C-alpha cells in the first residue's frame, strides 16, 4: 500500500475509535476518551452537542479550581453524569457550577462533590477547554441507530442478550472481530479482481494474520472485561446526633463497619484491589485473590465527622485476571491502578500470539480456484 492508503486507513480507524468511544461511554455511564454536553449549562464554553477530550480522573491528577470535571451527581437534574466547572473547595468536597448558571450546584440540593464522584476531567490548553464542535450531535444519532439495531437483533433471535450494555459489548466485539479478520486475511490486490470465465491467479493466504487478529481481539476483550469489573462503590453516610439501626447512619465522631461481599462470578481467578476514595472511609483488606466462584467479605469502615450532615463516601475496586504473579501486579497497581489492566491484556494477547504462531508455523498456505462469475 502507498503512504496515502496508510493515511486514509489511519483516518478511518480514528473515526471508528471516536464513535465507539462515544457510544460505549454513553452506554456505560463512563466517558471513554471523549464526551459531550447535552444542555446549555456550560455556555459559552461549550454549546449543547459540543464534545471534549475526557481524561480519566486517575490520570488527570489533582483537581484544581477552574477545572471542568465530569462527576456523578447525587441530586442535580435527578442525578447522573454532569459536566461543570470547579469553582471552590471545602473540607467536604468541591464546589461546582455550570458556566451559564448564576449560582453553584451546592446552592441547591447537591452536596459537595468528592473525589470518588469525579470520573473524568476535560482537557484544557492554556486554561481553555479543548472543544470539538457538534461531536455529541453525531454521537447521539449513532447511539440511536445502534440501539435500534440492538432491539432488532433481540427481536430476531428472541433473546435480551443483545440489549443494554451487555448487548452493546457483544455487538461491538462481533463487528471488531469481523473487521480484524477481514482486514488481515485479504489483501487489497485480491478484492474484486476475478474476470468472468477466467482462472484466478494463485492466491496466498497467510494464517499468521488470522492469529495476529485473534490475539489483538483477545487483548482488547480482556482489557475491556477487567475495566468493566472495576467499579466505585458508593455509601451514602449520614453523620447524625442520634443512634440508628440504619448501617449508614453513624453518630457524629464514631465509626461503623459494613460488610461488602466480593464475588468472583467469572471463569478465571482474579486479583481484587480496594482503596478509599473519600476522606471519611476505610477498607480492609486492601487486596485479595479470588478463584472462580469464590466469595470474600470486605470490611468498609465509615467514619462520621463531628458535624452532622450527609456525606457520600466512595471505595474504588479494581480487578485483574490472575495470570501474572501477585507481587508484580501489586507493584504495577502502586504505580497506577490501570497499569495492571494494560500489562495483563498485553500478556494474554501476546501469549495467544506466540502459541498460535508456533502452531501454524511460518509458511503461507497457497490456494487455487476457478470462478465463472465476477466479484462485485
């Protein structure tokens, strides 16, 4: 292929990645690389439908005043993901406000935003948000088409497996595998080049390309699965001046332990790591290994501050397939919580690639066929 062909394919891959990121992020309720605003609360910085680059909060680092953050609102507009600017900070959390709003979210009934609620930070250059005009408009259109396709597949096959987040993952995985296999198996020169009533020229099929495609697919699916298993647990703690049987209502200045049942419902053993994402919560143990079907109890300790009020607390959970030594995974986790996901995915894909290449060998398979028709 020429340099122009490579550039064209690169642009096509980039566009597909953008659409997949937006659609998957909207379905999962978690921005993936890109996000967009749907209302005018951030005008004039961002108009409805404008997109932006969403940096995951663990990568973005410390939140500062002036940052535009995507957070899981408790009460604002009925709750859910909200994109607003940080305009202040208190001991209880961050104060946020939409650029078009005359008052802060906390002037209403939204409590201060804690670290555990923030899922992404908008990329800024020289203090200005990098805006991608109308990105969300196209994403919403595509999301509607994908949801319609999911519904039709569910009707056609008589199963709900194609609906919701699970169905989206199944659909995208199937499309991705088909594109990878087709792209690696067939060269441009062999597409649509059979003249009527002629004999095809000798073709070459390289099985190593199929192995590589399947290895890439395995790595992507493994990484996506580990990301889906990782989550943030929320505990709506009330610091009260009285005793209560409600486990999340804690007398001021005291502590209360809750039990979180951790279950490995998958087919592979996993390592689970836990860490507090709020100032008034602790968790033990911080890490464990769970075999298939195993369940362990995690103790979450809520610590009520001296002041009464509602304090949402968060505990982050990251899970990784136990294919690497525990000590090495723990070290990677200490560097960054998402690093074990990347390394484990690469190792699983690389192992499949090595075994596959050993099995198929290095020699291509030659095929010859006759055709009396023409390919379109």
